[in-house]
């Protein structure tokens, strides 16, 4: 399996790919406003990273900041962003 994986993803191991997929899903959950009240360690455990210190090191290594800082930045950017404009309703045919 590792040989086949290495042929498809040169330079990456199965374990590193799984870790990066988990980290990316945790990163997405941290930016989700509906999960704002869920503790970081709970999100990490949900995606298969139950060891808080190992998760913290992995996240900081992958993204250059702590999970808490990422959450704070992502949610504040989302809160500050203007709401998307909704198009004006179209008049029914024959009413223009």
C-alpha cells in the first residue's frame, strides 16, 4: 500500500497525508461560526487527534499559528466581512 501511495503522492507518506487531511478538517471546523463554542481539543479529538499537545505542535507546524489564534482570526474576519449582496428580484415576464 505504501509503495502504491508513494507512486501517486511522491514525497508523502500515508501517515503524513492522513495527518494533513485531519488538520485541514480541524482548521475548517475552527472557522465555522456554528462551532464557535466547541473547545479546540474537542474538535481535534473528533477528527482523530486526541492528544492535545501533539495536535498543538502539528497545527502550529502546519499553519504557523496556534489553533486558537486561527479560530480568532477566521471568525473575526468572517464577522467583519460584509454580507453578500442579494440580487434584486426579477419582475415576472410581461411586467417590465
